[in-house]
C-alpha cells in the first residue's frame, strides 16, 4: 500500500539525517548516524505502531506454534527461525544470519558481530536489554520491523551512490529517464557484482553489457521494474495536483519505487522457478521428487547445469547406495543456486511451497506439538493453489508419525528435523529433505568461486565432458519409488518447549509491554555504535553476482 511505502521512506529519511554536510542519506561511504535520529526511527517501530501491529498479526499463528522457554517467550534459535520464515514467506527474502543452513548455522553460537549479519547484532541487543528472558510477540515484531528498515536503508544508501556516480542530484527531482537509468545501474551492479567497474556515466553502457551476459533476462527484468513504477504512479495520480503535470521523480518518490521493487521482486522470479520445477517434475519418477542426474544433464531446456561438485555441496544430490545419482528437486529449487543476491543483507530465492503447508498446519494446531492423529487430520485436508488436498494419510506415513511421537512422549514437535523429514515424505515435490547439521555446507555460486581450486566458472557449471559422461551412464530402471525415500532417524529441534512456570495475568502482560517499550528505547544508544561497525563492514564487503 502507498501508506506503508511512505511510512518506510519517511522512517529511512529520519534515520539518515545528515551527519556530513549536504548528505541526506546514509551511504556505505558514511558510517555515522545521530543518536536522536536512531531513537526517532525506533520509536516508529514500538509495539503500538501500525507497522508492528501488522507484522504481529502476520506472525501470530507461527509464534503461537513455536516452542517457548519457561517465561513463555522465544529463545534466540527460535527467533532466528521465525524471522527467517517470515521474510521468506512475505517477500522471498533469504536474510543472512537467519537461514537454517549455511551461514546461520555456523554463526549461531558466535559472540562476534560478523560483517553484514545485522540479525545477530540486533538479537544480542534485545537479549541484553531483556536479560535473557527471550522475545515475546511484540519484541519479535519490533525486531522484524527494525531489520526490514535496516535492509531498506542500505538499499537507499546504494541508490544514493548510484546517483552520485551518474552525477544526479538527490536534493531536487530528476527526469523519469534519469531515474530509470539509476535503477538500471543499481540492478546491473547487483547482477555483475564484484566484477563490475562502474564509476561514472561513461561506464554505464559497459555495465549493462556485462549484466546481459550474466543474466539473459536482464532487459525483461528492467522492463518489469519500469512497469512497476508506472503502475504505482498511475495508482497515486489522485493524490497529486491534477492541474500540474509533473513527470519528474524526487528522491523521496524514487525511494518509494525502490521499496516496492525490493518487496515485489520475489514475484518476478516465480515464473522462472515454476518453469524449472515443472521441467524437473516431467523427468522424475512419479511423486518422488527425484530426478536422475543423467536426465537432468540431458535436458537442454534447463537454463543451467551445475557441476557435480557444486550440486553435492548444495546438498541437492543423492548418491549413497545408488547406481545413478539423483537430484532432490525440492532442495534444488530452494537452494542458493536459484537465488538473486539483492544486497549485502539478503538474496531473493524461489518461493518455498512447503512454507505454505507449514503455515496452514500452524494456524490449525496453534501449539508447538501435536498428536499424530491431529497432524494427520490437518495435513489430509490442506489444499493450496498448487495442489489439492491429499486425503487419507498412508499407513507408512502414519507409522513414521508414531515413530516420531514415541521419541517425544506421544507428541510430534512441529519444528524439528524429523517432522520436516516427514513433510518431505508426505510432499516430496514441495518440501526439501532436511540434512543433518554439519553434513552439508552450502554456499552461493560466488562464494564457491572464491574457494581455493574453484577460480573458474566450470567449477560451478558442469563441463561438457562431465555432462556427456553422465548422460552415457543412464539407467532408466534405477528410479526408486516413493517408499524408497531415505529416512535418517536423527532429531534436531529448533528449541525445546518448556512449560511456563505460571500463567500470565493481564497485569503481567501490560508490564511486559512496558518493559518491551523500555527495551527498545534503551536499545538505541548501543545501536549507534553497532551501526557504525556494521555499516563499516558492509562497505568493505564485496558485492555478489548471480549466474543464470
């Protein structure tokens, strides 16, 4: 909505009040920000703000179903899990430091503020101010709103840098053509990443040429961005002076367009993701969510064929005990290989359809755990836009649910590895197989390329000789059936649900809200110093690129 976009823009403008003459926004070249500006911005994200109230409503069902500590609040691991799922579901954002694989799992226990990992930094501040009591729904929503603001603010800083390179003013409007060029440069730098050398207007043509080489759909993407801006301008026409035709774009208006671009880009990737998934499903053994690697390599319609080593690193390749390796399609579709890096904070990846199923289950159960019978009742009736309800649960699936429940006093924890493995068996095309922690170490294509021995593109993309070798090894009879999907009896819980020591009265809830208010305000001063370190780190971090 326009009001939400305007709110975010105004909040960002407040935070980035000038600390250097002539600068209205924080860019990655400036690391200082006034305490008063931070306090003002955070006050907009207090528990009674409209933005936080909206987020609370959006997160309520998931929050109710998550395991709590003895105070009835979320522990750090559950906070990360909740925020990861919130941003993935709402915007398709995979925020660094929140995902349950790769970087997040390696940094869970770290006491250091790692470069670009704002979530760990913010969570540490909340935990300090709340004295380790964990986060209630109000604080979780404030956390999500604050993190969203930080992400948007970084985007504004990057857009300001593009303006400076194109010699465009931020203090007065620019033409629509100039603004569209700025957005093209902004996105082209993301696509080309660390290999771009864009310093000024004379480099713009070469930057776009490089972007087209990396991303075949670059021009179509930029057309979509322009259409999105024009659609918003048309929708906002009633709020502008009808007697004054003004096609110029102020920086504030441009910031609103950038916000919408960031929030809606996930929808643009849906068509490509859906197309890839449909192509893989045409090759799989019916209902297994598995594709022979030889068939994957033989399909010339697929945009990209990654190398065996890279697929193995992603955790999407199934090899043990098989005559022919198989691709786990749900893991592949939601892997880092299918992501567009959009900032130093997050990437936009394919929609995780298992998230829709889990959301429906959580809304129905409203508890961290449930009996096998209750889960079967809910799951059998869930339908989505992509699939009808599955109906009766098979005997084997019911046996698996009972097996999990027997480990947990008759209840199945909804947020554990074994249940997610069960969801993979129930919905192999939609839910990824959850690997045991430490058995995979997925990285992005760009991170893979900077690892020793992986300096050329053929370490990500399969060389033609390997493709031909695997195609020649085709074994049509090795497709396993649904009953042969792997099952690893290893449990890993997001957190352990602990009974509250005492019920919370209305007075205690009011007191809790007051404490949350104090916590967020007192959160401001250390955030000033932390922001300096955080953004200083972000400025040194190389931008990434995506191979498509």
